[in-house]
């Protein structure tokens, strides 16, 4: 399905370059390169990098977007920028039913006046329609994603998705009815906007990039599950992604994107019911604020007093005073390994029980 669309887009770009006698490239809304015509005339750094890396840099994207191309209803003329290696060009937004799906880029030596650009209008419309059709197709595929990620084996068996492994699931809090352009995610990434969670399934090699993009789109915490070679096991990755999301929401050092494989002991704690977490956290309940933070850093550093004092910026005697106070309040001996483990788990459990944004 997507391959046919790409062939069509390549034909559009080649024909546009011929009609306008200009170097042309076509990118989607996320500035991923979809097609480009053979080079004629000067080649700037941006076009060369786009072709080689298949995507424009963030700095270049910001420069182009500063000219309002995302909402423009017609061609936008962008001046050269020597510092960025940008030659003058025309950006033609590919819009379909008031939605921008991509951009047609034309290097311009000054010959592309409005009359000449109008000659390519049918080709622009054809490209916009093709991208809109692909976006709709991806949305239709995404609608079956929930079945594939279901914990119910009968529901999973009914999923009509042809997915190749390895894959990793991504969970992100949806943003209160906000429309997010999930169709701009890399090809091969499936997404289904939901309430309260949006589900994403990406090839394992693209999971990190996909998670970063989804998090940027929504601006909310995001969790990434461990990869699964068998797509039929993707539901396990989804469960891990939702648990990692919980950690990202409540433990600042793992925000805004928490990767399951990097969560350490939080992988165990996140699986526990609230009542069991509360039981663990009770061991650390007498410790609050500065004292709780001191003990947490001390235990995270394996009981190494010098490193702990340096990180906290206090004298070692101050550290010893605080640790002794913690022992009195909790009744636990920090020289005893089991007691240290109990208190360490209690402090981490308390983190997961706090509401988002609390410390």
C-alpha cells in the first residue's frame, strides 16, 4: 500500500522538476524525505543532508517553520541563509481539506514566479491527495492496534494486522481532546489515539525516536516497553509501556520518557498493587523532605559516605548526623544489609505513591 504511494510521489516530483526546471524534493510533515528529483544546478547543504540522512536537522526545521509553512495556504518563499547552508527556495505546502500533510521544496534562482508555480498546481494537488490517503490508511491500520495489544488472547487472535518483529510498544497520556498529527510518525509505526492513553507500536530500532516524537507531540509522560521478536507478544511490551509511563509520571529522573529496560528496581515496584506499595513505603514513612533525600542518595550510592556528602554538598559529619537521625526515626540499622534494602525499597515505593508533580 505505502510502496504504491511512494512510486506515485516519485512520479510527481520528477514531473514537477521537469515542468518547472527546478530541483525538487518532497517531505512529509515531520520533514522526512519521501522523494527527490535528480539534481540540476546548485546543491545546498540542506538538500544534500536531507537526501543523505532522509530528514532535515532540527535547526533547519525551526528555520523553515519560522516562515509559517505549516499553516500557509500557498507557496512560501524562503530566503537564503549562508550560516545554515540554505539556498533560496520555495516551499509549497501539501494541503488536503485544510490539513498540511507535507511539503514540496523547490530551489529557486529567481525564475519561479507565481505564473510558473501555478503550472505545477495539479501536481501539488495530486501529491497532497496521495499523502492524505496514506495518512488515512495508517489511521485505519492503527484502529486494529488495540486488538493486537489486548491481554485477551481471543481478541489478539482477531487482530487483522500484518506486523513484523521485533517491535516495542509505547504508551503516552493523551492530551485532552487535542488533535495530534500521528500520521507524521515514521512509516512502519502504528498509532491509535485513545482516551486516556494513546498506543503506539514501532519497529524496535525506531522505538526511541518514535517515543521522543510522540512525547513532543503530546507534551505528556511517555513509557516504552521492552522489544518483542514475536509481534504476537507485543501485548506484553504494551503492559510494560503502561507501567513505565507510571514511573515517568511520578519519578522525575525517569521523565519525560521512561524506557522499561532502564528502570531497574522500579520494574518490580511498578508491578505491585497500591496496597503492597503502601506497605513497603510505610518503612520510610518517618523520613520526609531533606532527611528522606539524604538517605535516598546515600543508599543509591551504595553507602559510600564521601560520594554522598559530595553530591549533597554537605560536610561528612553532617551526613553522619542525618543518617543517625534516620535510624532513630525508623528503627532500622543502616549498617545492616537487610535493613538498608528495606528502607531503600520503602523510599522508592513512596516515590511511586506520590501524585504527579509532587516531591
